[in-house]
C-alpha cells in the first residue's frame, strides 16, 4: 500500500497531496470510497473496499424453437467475453466495468444484425462483500433487409453490382432458406463493399470510390434499408510491363509471359496479383521462401505502367518438420504425403499440394501448416503440420425384416485408417432366410516408397429360396480380387484390378424360358475372370465435405475370353464443387455406365444397371426405373445415365452442425435397355431436400422428394433413407 501512496513521512501535507493520494488509490480499482485526513500529526486514510465477484450467471435466452436464427454466441463464448472484459469470479467488482461489458456485448449482437437485443444486468452484494451478478441476454431476431440499392453507377448495371453482395433483398423463398441473403450483418456488408471495390479495380476503374453507405432501420428495428453511394471514375488500360531486381537467368519476356495481362488490355488488378503469385511460386520452388515481389504502379493519363521489382533474399532449406494433433494416425502416414523433406529446399507449391493431399485422405477434419524461422540460421525454416483427426471407421450391427428376404442380421467393420497405419480394412456379413453375404477387403495405399498401392479381398454371397419360383432365380457367387495402383500425377492415379468369381445360377422354369433369360440360365456354373482398369483424378479440398474442386474417374472392365461370360463395362463419373457463398456450395455430378456383351454373348443379366433410390434418382422406388420383365419385376438395362445438381449448406437448425449438412437437389436420368435405343422422353426428374449426418457408425442420409418428370405406372416414394451416403 505504501508504494501506491504518493506521500513521504517528512513531506508537508496539503489538499493537493490529499487529492493525489485519493486518485492513486482509486486507480487501483480496489476501493469504492476513500477519505484522507490528519489527526494528531498522523495521516489517516479511510477506505471502503469494492466487493469481489462471487459468481457470474449468464442466461442466454436466444432463439426460439421455431426461429431460423441460431444463437449468435454459445454460453462458452459469452463467458469468454466476460473474462476478457474483467467480469469473472475472483475479480474486483466495479459497476462501471459491468456497464462497459454490457455495452460491449450489445454491440457484438448489433453488428451481426440483432438490433433488438436486450441485456439485463443485476447484482447483489452480500454481507461478506461478495457480488453475485446475473445477466439475461435476449437475442431477438436478426434484422432483415427490406431494400438494397446502389446509386451513382453509370458503366455497370445495378443488377450486376448487387450480385456481388452476399446479402440483399430476399431471393426466391426456397433459395433464401439456404442463403439467408436478407439477413443483415456488418461483416457481410463490409465484405460486399470490399468485393465491390475489387470488382471495379479489376475492370480498370482505379479511381473508384465508395462515397457512403446509408442504412435506415424501421421503428421496430427488424427491417433495414441500405443504399450504397459510389463514384466509378475513369477506366485504365495496361501500358508497359517491366521487371527489375534479381531475375536470376530469367529474361523479361519469360516473366512477362507468366502475367496473364498483356499490354493494351483493360487493367485488372487481380490478374497482376495472380501473376505475381505465380512468379513467387516459381522462385519459392527454387528455395527462395522469403522472396519479395512488389509491383510499382504509375498512372499516366488513361494508361497504367507497371514495374515489378524482385528481391530474392537467401535460399531457404527445411530444418525440421513437426507434426501435432495426431493421437491415432502414425507420423509416417502423414510424412509420406508431405512433398518436401528435412534438409531439402523449401517449395511453396509442394507444401500447398501436401496440405490438400492430407485433407483428401479422409483421416482429418482439418489440416493446417505453418512455417517459422530458425533463430541464428537465416537460411533454415521449420515447418509444423497441425491435424485434427476425425472418425475414419464404423462398426455396424443390424437387425431387419423385409418381404423379400425375411428376418436378417448383419455386422461389419469399415476402417480406412486401421491402427493409424493409413491402410483400409473392411469386413461385413449379412444372414437372412433368403440372403447371405460375407466379404473381406484390405488395401495398403503405400506399398512402396513410390506410392504404389496393393489391395486384395474375398467375397461370397447367396440368394437362396427353399423353392425357386417359376419366374425367379437363385444365384451363389464366391470370388477373390487383387489390385495394384500407381500415381501418375499429384492428383491422379491408375489402378488395375483382377477379379475371379464362380457363379452358380438356378433358374425357375418360366425364368429360363424365352420370355426371360433362356440362354444364360442354360449355363448354370459360369466362371468369370475380369480385368478392371481405372483412372481417377481429384482436386477436392476435403474428403468429407468438399466445398471446392473436381473429382473424375474412368473405369473400363472386361471379362477376359477365358470367362464363360464375356462382356465389357465402361463407367464415367464426374463431381464438381463450387462455393456460392461462405456457407453455400453448388455440387454438380453426373455418370454414364455402359454394359455390353462381346464375342456373340450377352452380358450377365444380374450385372445390368437398375434405377431409383438413394444412389440413383431419388423420389422413385429402388429398382423401379428402366425395363421390366413380363411379371413386372426390374429387368435392368445396359446403359445408365444420371445427373444431379445440389445446393449444400450446414444444417442451420443445429448449433453443433460440423458433421451435418442439408441440401436442395434436382436428380435426372434413367436406365435404358439398349445403348442404341435412347429415348429422351424416358428421362425422369425429381427435386427435393436432403440431410446427411456423419454419425459414429458412418454417414446417414435422409431425403424427401417429389417427381418433376414421371410417367403413368412409375412407383414413386416421398421419403428415403440410406447408410453410407453423404454430400
């Protein structure tokens, strides 16, 4: 205390000294009242201590059950805010600090559009000078945008400019349900303004300015009108483009060729920046991690001259690579995906590809990489990879009943990172009165240091009936498979699989007649040796829930001439993901599958394609689309054409929605009996909404759909359920 009091024993006392003492003590925050006096030449200081905080209780009365607005802040986040603002148990209680915290908290809600937020604060101090604080937070509803307009445009249409913003007037109701476009936040508005500025800059309007933003709230604070006032300015073209500094052995023309923008083109800042990034990557791949590449812009009349100065600094080598966050996955599994080595040259592009490869493995929900300098070693750099592991396997047990197969039980283990080794192991069995299945599969994706993979497995299944119906069949299959894969680029690989199977077919009398499958039923024990060649390429940014990138595959299979059945199949598939907004992703997918016999033989009837259900066109019953047998059962076809478009978003209804997604989709396509006879009038189409959850036992999907294109006799279903389905 004596150290705080600005007064020495020998010092003459005065009113100024008294004021300084009081001020110093008040600044500590420990006291609510202080008085200073002199008695018998003794300095007397009387204080009243502020209470300390006994507890803080925050009642977060956020969304209602029927509201689409999720709680803006969780209870944990609100308590973190209170600690950051000095309102926490054990701290000295100061009323002004509590008021400041309430003001701060209100501003956080208002900045996100919750203008009607109400925060009530109450406190009581007990006889032991302890303060008990109660805060009640009533979030209210987020303000919705009633009107959104732009003023001052001349060169660009308002419609185009408005499309740059993620917020605005409400879209069509179904779309707006996912985009929440009409929900106001300061963050979204500011991001839109930044995007608007960049848009004009990238069109050469370097004098573009946002003059001001007018925002007017309705009396009930639930509607907001926004006007953005702009000045476009003049448009510029690119004049001279030159390079200076340390160019190594690269000529001006070589570097100019990397920049996509050419002399005389409309000046585009993004293309200049992207070109500089490409040049930076090129030098960084030579070890120059700290290269400084700075553009210098000179405006002359309606032309912009650009000089890009390059300062390479020192070559940098990787000192150490550390990995953290992996409690199950072995370090080696991660290290083999990293495209640089300790002691080797730094390479930015290789590291960027390494992060993407790790994310595509499916072992981690997140992967982050950071670099740090090594003290005293300016030519060395440490790399740290931080991973967040996710569920990679599932154990399943099932008990079910169906009219087709009676009572069935099943169990299975699926694990794509068994024992943290990066190897895949799957096994499952199903037993029922009429259907048995057992299978085993193993894959080592890094059989050798070059990234070659091997896989092998065995399988057996049997559809059995005590008595074969005259218009049905039974089939037993058992076999083994062996595969080998080789990477051919950073994102693609080829695989070859050899599959041998024995089939035992028993046909009913009608089924083996000319109306059904007489030729194939005459051959009761067909053996098959099949060679399958697959090419795949993926640039997806995530395994579980990608938001960007593409995935393509081509598979060609042939039952070799040593087989009793002789056929080929061709499978083409494509998926692409494009971000529409921060939370919204557009997914486009399509596939074509072709099955044809050769050497005068038909392809096996049980290999044909079937349509309808979760893996095909949702909204139609499983195996209900395509050609039918005379008895009305699915016959299957040799050609399948399917396509789908989906808008995917987090499941807003749940606060913890990291492993949940919902979607609005359109499915289209059909199954055709012959590839030579395609009738576009047979195309079916449905639309609907879906929900996917990555549960501890694997992905679970639900969907509701209605037909857009259907024909008389089609068997539709409004609701569907699937296991192992995601987005």
